[in-house]
């Protein structure tokens, strides 16, 4: 009955949820960014504390408006087959219909998926539409074809096996094996086509243990005399304004069993890192929500200290710029690593847990750890990017700027060019999700920068849950793909006219 009521209502209102092509933002407008979700309607905007106020990166745009050229669509989509352009345009049009996310989530969680015939039809639809557009394939053989196509178009690949959070040691071990197989597969790919292998600490260490560790690490921040016998050498995990309200009372020490599980998790990460050293491919560690992020940073930093390639970082942690303490934590960790002689790399994103973070903080009677407005988040991202670009220009560190925001891409590219950093310096890279922000990816590529696409892969049934979560987190991102669709339509029109003239 719910299906009969729900679907007609969606169909009736489809037109109100699709951004028209002629309303697409201009290249200069701020487009909702990678992994950022939320609606900011603050009446006033106050500048966040970003250590260095009024970043100069924001003043350079006027002098370099044409660094990323979106006007020449022939050059922009050079090497992209017409069939792919048509398919991409249609898929993005469907993804722009916001109720489809609601419908997809509802279907995925309904008993309909217990019906073999319906499940087969649903999986077939997803595979031939969203899966093929946003994912690299079901196995490493299909991934190889996708990566080769990307390489032929001048883009690199960040390989992300779409594994779920682990629940016990057996699934942690299986995840480790999958990560190692992914690393080993890079040797069969075109030379230098894989920029990173992506790993989730939640796949090799259970979230339950990560939360226990995070609580203990926060208590140590409150009380430096607090002893953590299992703690290895790391970089600073917290800033002065980092949220530590998660731990209201002194946590119990890890049990003997928990310490054993932690040792096993360290051993898994060691095996992954050693395989990265063997195959000379960097490891990018994804971020999660603040309840477990301190432990994830701990794993990333302990590995970064032990494993690097001379003065080049091998391990990249992730900084989420929508957190108020993002830049301060980045600066503190980067400076500490520099003092230790350790090259440190970061992936910079905006963030993906806005609603849950706000709700959790509110439930404990604290203010949200997330910036109060989207403008503040943009300012934080741009300021963090400027800091790392300047560090790179001075010969230290590396950064992956993971953004779909056109203005942020332009600002960072401007700053890099002003400081003499382009493709000859591999320490600065840009990244976008596979199947998203194609115009920005190709524009940055044409401007001479190294650009990677984030490639999730795995069996369709497994990745479908991953796709739905990403769609839920990135509603605004999917619904504002109009600029890409506008560029694609313009290029398809140009090709049609050229073919018929």
C-alpha cells in the first residue's frame, strides 16, 4: 500500500525537483562540493577562526578568470566518446531528480528486495544506470578497463574497494586482503595511472573499538597524565577548539581482548602499508564522523611516521573542512610532522556527516562542531588549500584537493600557478568523484594539473548500498549537476552540427 501512495506523489512532483538546464550556475558560481551536504540559511555570516585571517587565495581570482576554460567544450571533452556523453547526460538528469533518492532508499529498505524477481530487476536497473556511471566495475578486470579509459583521457584513478564497516576480526582480515589485492592490481594498470589506493580504517578495525580508542584519546587530551599503554608515536590529533564532549566521564581502559584486537588492526595496516611501499603507490585513508575520527587520525599518523618514500609522503590522512577545528588540526599536525622530518600528505574535503554531527552535539547540550554557514565552510576549505599549497611551494608536504566546487578549484589553481606549481609537481593534485564534475576535472587537466577520479568498485549488490549512502549524503551535489549537463549538451549539439554540416 505504501508503494501505491508513495510513487504517484513522487511522479506528480518530479518537475519541481529537477534543476533546469537553463538555470545552471555559471562557471564562477559556488557549486556544492564533494562530500558536502546540508542547507545553510544563516542570516549573518561570521568569519571562522582560520589561524590566518583573510586568506590571499580569495583575491587572486580576478586576475586569472580563464585558468580553467569552460568555453571551449570541444577541447574540454576531447577524447570522450559521444555515447559516453549521452549516457552521462541522461544519468545525471535522473540523479538530479531528488525524490529518486528517497524512492531508492525506500525500495532498498523494503521487503520488496526479498522477492528474487524484483531484486534481480532492481539490480539490473541500477547496474545499467547509476552503477555504470558512478562505479568502476564489479572486479579488478573491469576496473582495469575503466582506469585505462581514464588514463587515455589524461586523468588518474583513486581505487576504492567499496567494503562495508567490519564487525569482527574475520571481516577485518577479509577487508585487508581486498585492499592488498587492489594495491597489487596497480602493477597491471597503465604506468602511473593509479594515483592512490583508498582504505577505510573502519574496514580493518571495528567501529566499536575505534570509538573506545577515540574516547580514550580525548580523555588523554583532557588529562595529559592519563596513561595509554597501547599508544604508539603519532602526530597531534586535537586542536585547542576540537570537540571532546563525546567523553563526559573517564573511560575504562581497553580490555585485554580489545588490546589484542587493536594489535591485530595495527598488523593489518602494516601489511597494507608494506604492500604500498613494495608497489610504490600512495595510500589514502578516508575520514568518518567525529565519534571515531580521532582513532582514524591516530592510525593514519602512526603509519605516516613509519612509511614514506624519502621526502615524499606515502600515507595521506583526510581533513574535513566543514569542522570548525579543521585548519588548526591540519596546521598542528603538518608542523609536527615537519619537525620530525616526516613528509605528510592530506586529502582535503568539505565533509559528509552534517546532520548526524549536529544532532549528536545537540543531544549532549553542545554546539555543533560544524561551521554555521556554507560560506564559512568554503572559506575554511580555501584557507586550508592555500596553507598546503604554500607549504608545497616551500618544498614540504602534499595535498589532494577533493572538490566539486568550481570556485575553490579556480582559486587553488590560481594560487598554485602564482607560486610556480603545476603538473611537474606531483604533490598537488585535484580529485572528483567518478561520474561527477566532469567539466571541472577536464578543465583542471587542460590547465596542466594532475587530476584523479575517485573510483568505487565491487559487486553490484554490495556497491548499491554504497551508492545509496553517497546519494543520501550528497543530495545537493547530485541535484546541482546542471552545469555539467549544460556543458555536455553544448558539446553534443556541437558534434551533431559538425556531423550534419
